[in-house]
């Protein structure tokens, strides 16, 4: 297994874990109250969400790039 494939897999898994944290945080009662009052999520939830999306995209791109090279 190439180093690129390992890094891609780790990034993909980390991105999914961060998205799960963001989903769980967005369902917390205090987070829902904050969303109702301000119209957006708190900074921590947004960072989890954006980092998770970036991790999934980067990991998927590395895995696809490694798969197309063969």
C-alpha cells in the first residue's frame, strides 16, 4: 500500500469522524437554542463541519488519484 493511499485513508476516516462530531454537536439542546436565536451554529460546530468536509474531500481525492495511477 502506497504512502499516498494511507494518508488518503486516514484523512477520509478523520473527516468522517469530524462530521459525526459536528452532527452530534448540532443536535445538542444548547446548540439548537443558539441556532434559533442567532440563525447559525456556534464556532466549534462550524469548525468540526468544515474540517470534516475538507478531510473527506482531500482523503477521497488522494484515494482516487492513487487508484487512477495504477
